[in-house]
């Protein structure tokens, strides 16, 4: 049974690095040329307001930056920024900036034909490194000219998941280190203000790669501005038809894995304390992962978000996700355990409670108040009963191509259940009981209540009126 009593003391402090709105992932940058994508991003930004967005394919052929041509028997290179300008212009209108992942390889610059995804991002090294670095510096110069000096604050990451053979030909470690070195040195020579990170690894041999990368940087006298890696929390999926079915991994084991990266970085005296960015994290790493649509996904991620900031400066969900509740949090964490985070703000408290795959239960929470006042408790509940669009979609027949009416119905089922109650404080204390059902997440606020009724309005008389 999921139960437990919580005593909140406003003077007790817990560490909680809530950097939830720093960055969010997106599929590939070329998607930002479509209207549907931009409408979804606008919705996300109105709800949350991320600072940065990271996506694949900056140099892929659908963005169409790199071009080789022949003139008078001489092979030449030119760059086209039409599409990337449209993409970044659209981002800036929505008050979000690109986290520049440098990849994949333009087809004409690639040393091989290996590609990934249906849109065929080329994942081989450049045939000429000078042409690669020229392309990178030309783009940065163009961006500074178009958008100003703020571009120097846009984070840069060299490639994506080079430890996986699908994302980097043969997962060649030495070749990736060469790519990083050439790119890093070229960028720093152009403008040292740019912050450049790597190696952007994911899962396989992560400790080996991080240690080898830092040893290489030390040997070459390179000082990366941050270490980047990814963080996914499912076992290898079973594929059935179009879908991937994955089992969630133990949360503690995954947190220990993140700690191991922090420990490796700190074992190098010259890199001790270097920021770590999780430039991708989620439960399942595959877009075909069915777990993304479940309520347990939300409950599991609530626990992840409560601790990802413990050893990482930033963490970016792959991909768009509804973070509104954590975005609204205050800054002083006054209670934290394995199933909850509670913070204090100027008007009272806010908190998130979650229940990962346990029976329904109650959390009884008592608060020591700063001042005597009546309070209003507002809860927003997401669980398998009151906020389960997956079940609704299933119940109406799992339409592969839902109609406009069906789509609207499914969207309505995706909003939390909102409830309220007035809490009358006694002796500078207050107590609440919050039900958290299996695979549920409850966000609550407990704020000072100020009654400012219009003249002549009597709520009690209204609700009792016959």
C-alpha cells in the first residue's frame, strides 16, 4: 500500500536542482519547416517556456546547407542558409534558442554511405576535415551576423551518440576524438566564447568512453566546456510489428550510473567539477516505444526529474513533454523523498507526489506555517482513472487515423483533474491528505487565501439556493 506521512518544516532545506526548463529535445531540425510542428512547439512554449531546443540533422541534406559544385574544371563549395534561417527565425519567435548539435554529415562531404532513420541522416566521418570545420565556422559566422552576439551563448555539442555504430560509422572512438579535436580547436580559434561539449554518448560502454575521452583531452591539452551524455531507462525492447515493448529499469541503478559519470569526470584533476549535460533523457529511446503513452511513464519520470539535477547541470527530455508543474515550482526545497518533492514560495507551498506501480494510497502531509492564514489547496491529478488518453483511444477502437472529433476527444482526456479545498489553519499548522493512485502523479499548491468578494455576493447562499 502506497502510504506515508510527511512533516514539512519551512526551515529545513533539501538539495533540488530544478533546471527543468533549460532545454528540450526535438526530432530533427527539418521538422521545424512544417506548420504542424510549429503549432505543437508553440503550445509547449506557452505552457513551459524552454530556453533551448536540441535536434538532429543540422547539416543533413534536408536542411541543405552544404553544396559542392564544379566550375571551370574546379570543384568548389558553397553554403545555403535558407532553411536553417527559417528554422531559427521560427524558434526565436517562440522565444527558444537552438542547442547546436553538430551533425549529421552532408552527403557530398561524407566519406561513406551509412545513414540512419527514414530521413537518411549520414553517420560517417567527413572525407575532408578542413571542409567540415570550414562549414562549421561559416555557419557560426552567419548566425552571428544574422542574430547578433547572443549566438555565442548558444550551446554546442559535437555529434550524437558516437559510441553506437548506427550513429557513427563502426563506433570508431579514435575517429570521433579526431572529429571533436578538429571541431573544438576551429571553433575556439574563431571565437573562444562559444561553449563546446561532447562526447554525447548513450549507454554502450559509457564509462569506457567518458574516461577515454577525458584522457584524450588531457593528452591533447583540450579543455571541453562541458561533458555531454544521454540517459535512457529501459531494457532492450521487444519489437512486435510497428511497436517496441520495453521494461523499465530500476531507478536507483540508473541514478548510480549517472553518479559514475560524475565520479569519472571528477577523478581528473583538471576536469573536476566540469558541468555535465544530459542532452537526451527519457524512458524509452525509440519513438516506437509504447511506454511513452502510459501513466507509469509520467510517474517514473517524476522521480527522475526529482534527482537528475543532483549531479547534472542540465537535462533535456527527448522530446516535447509537459513540464508545466515543475516549471511553476519555487526555489527552496523543504522536503524530498523517493516519491515526492515539496518547495516553499512566498505564498505557501507547492509539491509533486508520485506513485510508481504501487497500490493506491494516501499521503498525509502536515505543514508548519510561516504566518497564520487560511489557505487554498489546489490539486492537479494525472492517473489511470482521470487522465488517461491512451485508454480512451483504446476504448473507441484504436483508430489509426482519428477524425478531427476523435482527436479533440483524446486531447480532452489528456488534461489533469483539478480540485480545490479551503484549509483552515490552526496554531500556525495545516494538514492535508492527498490520494495518489497507482501510476499517478499529483501536483498541489497550498497558497494563502485572500477573500475579495464583490459587494452583495454570498457563496454559501448561492450554493444552497433553491
